[in-house]
């Protein structure tokens, strides 16, 4: 029982973070959120590719993502951003 509740809770945190980023950056955004904390969901690795980043520096891209996840209960995260290339 405890193990299942952990899985559902972590999925919810990861999904909530991904959804907030997608909402904030627009439809043409790919997000991957990985729990690095061994199951407690407080340390995340977030990878974001978005066409919203076109022409922006890395620091500006990171600020854009930070603004999207403001208020989330995350102890820490590693962030990677890139411009989403059109096919």
C-alpha cells in the first residue's frame, strides 16, 4: 500500500510540473520530468524543448520555465532547455 501511494504521488508531482510548463510555454513544447530523489519527488530533472525559446539566451529560457513552476513544492531541480526544431 505505501509503495503504491508513493508511485501515485510522484506521478502526480511530475505530471503537474509538466502540465504547468506546457501551459506556460504553449502547445509546441515537449517536457520530460524525471524524479531523481528516489521516490519522494522533491528533486527533479526537467528537460524542456520549446519553440518559445527561439532567439532567447539560456538564462532567459530558464527564467521562463521557473516562472511556469512557481509555487510547486520542489526542493530542487536540474533544468535543461533547448529550442524545439520544426520538422
